[in-house]
């Protein structure tokens, strides 16, 4: 069981490889398959394993990270 805040965990991960897409989700950038626009400016991050997560991050920030990997 991991007893650490998300901020602390995020600070230990390489920022070029991992991205915090919401308050409770950090993803490996290489595992992102696509970004899907949703309603009212919300977006969905779809991973290669089929799982999807809503994101609170600006879509442009995620797209920039994906371009520079």
C-alpha cells in the first residue's frame, strides 16, 4: 500500500515521461492512444490498454507533451 500524496509521487516521476491529467490520475505519456473531446470543454484521455480517464488539464498542455516525447 502506497502512503504518499499525489504531488509527492508526481515529483518523483520524470516529467517528460509522466503527466498528471487530473487530481487523482497520473499517466505514462507513451501509453496515451488518443484524446477525445467531450462536452463543455472537457476531454477524455484514452490509453492503449483501453482505459479512459477524464482530464482536468488543458488539452493544449497534453498535446504539447505528446509532441515532445
